[in-house]
């Protein structure tokens, strides 16, 4: 695909490589354990917060689906590529701030959607964080694309996506499944949306500050 050929070369960050290695070790370890028992303790859901497991707002990001390794591989690739590019321009501190903010807002977005839609899937994966990195990169690199949309046109596209996801529980048809591996949310579009909005919002302010 032409857009893949046009992507800039990756800029690896040692810190993000180490984070990816940690995620890989956790993935290997967790694949040997009963996923439902494990993710009930570390995954994010309304039930986990009701039970007082507030640490799950963070721990959910360190675990991925134990069977579908594509979940881990795609997230790790996005973490290394987009995170590496942002680190090259803005440094590792701002990159980690973006990642953490995306994880937190993505998790909260998932909880809000679960509350509206009356769904209680357990969320795992660092998708909220890496989608924040993706949106940030598309924002400060204006000709970069997300789903074919140039970075400079990202805000109205995100606004439309926000409306669709908010209205989704009330639509009479299904086009965006919240989760495809029940009860573990392998795909949570609400989490992705939270990460995208966070990345765009923070990056739009970062680019006003001279980069190194």
C-alpha cells in the first residue's frame, strides 16, 4: 500500500523498547494462566471499580488477549513506531505523558460507554495509549494520515467519530462491536476514541512549544 511506503523510517526509543519487552514477558506469562481469573484482577471494568480495584485503571494496559497475539503485536508495533517518532521530536518525558494520559482517558471512556450501553466487558491492552501516540503524530505531522485522513483534518473526523460512538448503543444496526471476544474486550472503540482525542488535544498544545 502506498501510504505504508510513504511512512517515515522508524526512530526507536530505548525506553519504549524496554517497555515492549516488559509487555512481551507479561504476555508470555499470562498465556499460561486462566485468563478470566487473571483479568478479573487486573482488567478494567465497572465491576472491578465497584469492588474497589482502582489499580485496574492502570494495570489493564499491561495485559493483552492471551490467545490472539495480534492484539499484542499491533499495539507493540504502534508503540515503537509512533512513540519512537514522538520521542525523536519531543523527548521521552512528553511521549510517556501522552501514553499514560491515553491509557487513563481510554479506560475512562470504556467505562462511560459500558455505563451507557449497559455492557460490562473487561478491558485489557495498551490501545488507549498507543492511539494517543498515533493521533499526536498525525497532528504535529500534518500530512500523516489516520485511516486515510490527513492530520490537519483530524479534529472534525474525531468529532464525527465521537458522535457515532456515543449514539452507537441506541442505533438499530451493528457496525462497531464494542468487544469481539466476550467477556474480554479485545476491541474497545470507546477506548480507542478516548486515546485519539487525548493524543490530538495534547499534541495540539505540544506543537506550540519549540521541540528540541
